[in-house]
């Protein structure tokens, strides 16, 4: 089970998404969200839309 826990910015200024996966904490950068199955789908709908908008606009991280 993958559960979204929150978002923060790392030292490099990149957005990092925190998840709880079967009781183990895991953090992914925005570009990894769609490469690793299940993580993007576990984001709330507003965050999914925000990530997709940045992806379409060609923002850093994609």
C-alpha cells in the first residue's frame, strides 16, 4: 500500500514527495513520480494536476 504523506523542498530546491510504502518511508522527486508505478496515482487530485501542468510546461524536473 502506498500512502502520500506530504511534500517538501530539498537542499537543491527540488520538490520532494514523501510516501509511506508498507510502513517504510520513501521520498521521490517529481521526475520519479511517473517512472515508479503507483506513486503518481496515490497523490491527491490537485497535486496530480499541478505535476501534470509543470510536466506539460517543460519545467525543471521533467
